[in-house]
DNA sequence: AATACTACTATACTAAAGTATACTGATATA
DNA sequence: TATATCAGTATACTTTAGTATAGTAGTATT
């Protein structure tokens, strides 16, 4: 990790901010399930609701909105009967994959370590 | 990201678990500040309390305990007057650095993207 | 005419995370 | 004797995150 030269509380906070951003983006209970589902394929609202066990439409709607605002998810409305709304990952959203993979690798090692103790 | 073959809710949850572990480990409001402080140098309790602006001894104590239980932080008591307790990152705790760095890199790009829009 | 589907929203609630404030016991210093 | 330091703990509170349940508008099917 690139070390900080002047280790003041202010420097430290500045260093942490971008990491915090990532945690806030993917950190809720339902963010990862949504992102992983969308990394697999484009989903409609009801499809996501069925795919992600236990999620309520309120949370799904809320989280999709947040992810859209942050540019990770794309929302497209189609004039079918009844209307269909498709959610997909943006290229930017897909770029999170390598971050998630790094976290996953460490997490798997962690799990093995815990189990082997 | 290593894609899942059979995309069932169960498979999906299993895939997410290790990622969730990492988020739970470093995800609270005070975990990163503590880890970063300790990655810089060994700290005593009061040093951490002064270094990390706004933290209460209750939260500091609580989070250090959690980090110790999870093997990221080491606690050593010295029989000085008054007693001193030193907290340091374990080798395992230090291994989180590369994960944090990956997150930070993505987060910095995210910040630049948001600003440039 | 009644029911069902889609994509949500509204309201009220519970649970988890974090804060505020004061306090403890052992020792040292003024 | 009064005050300070260290490393915390105890109790009560607020704030944020997530849940439960019901309802909406528009269209299609039975």
C-alpha cells in the first residue's frame, strides 16, 4: 500500500475516502447480490425479485436507483404490454469485477484460515 | 470474475460469502481508520484514540476486539506504570493491504469520473 | 366483470450500528 | 490530599439500515 508521508488525521481521512466509496457502493445487504445477478445477465425487475431470495420490491427499487445514480447500472424501459424494464451493468459497473475478485480471493483464504484453526 | 456455471440463488450466495466476509471485516465506520493507523505504526490505546478523530473509547475498544478475534490485530499488555497496551497488525492483517489498494485504485477512478461529469 | 401481471410506491415498523456521557481501578505526580 | 494518566466498561440514547404489509396504475386474460 502506498504509505502516507505526513501521517496526520487529515491525511489519513483523505487516504481512506476512495476506499470508503467502494464499501458504500457495494456494502449494503443487497448490493452484491444485485451486481452479481446483473454481471451474469440482463434482468427485468421481477426477474431480479425472484432471483434474489428474500429481497422486497422496496429494497430492490431503492438499491437499483442508487446503483443507477452511481453509474454502475443502466435502466431501460420498453413499451411492451405490460411494460418491461431492463436492468444491466454499465461498462463501468463491470469494471468492479476485478475489485470484487480481489476481495473474494482474500475472503476465501480467510475462510480457509478460520476453518483450519 | 470467475463466472458461475449453474446460476441458482444458492450458488450465488456461496459465491458472495467470501466477498461479504471482507466487507464485514473492514466495513464499519472505524475499521479502516484503525487498520490504516496500525499499518503505519504500532499504537497504544490512547494513541489510537487521539489519532482517530471522533472515535469514542467504547467504539475503539469494541472494534479492536473484533479485529483481534478475526486475527488481523495483535494485542500486547506491558507491565509499565501505568500499564500500556500495544496494538499492531498481524502478518495476516497486513495482507489486507493489497485488497485495500485495489479498492482504493478503483475508488480514485470513480471519484475522478464523478467529478469530470 | 373478476383476476392477474408488471413495475413499482407508501406507511409503519424492527433491528443494527453508532454516539454521548459518565464512571472504574490501579498508579503517579503536584 | 487532590488531580492526572492509562485502558478501558456501563448505561442510555439516537440514527441508519432493513423488513412487513398493503396498495397503485395500466393492460391482458378468463
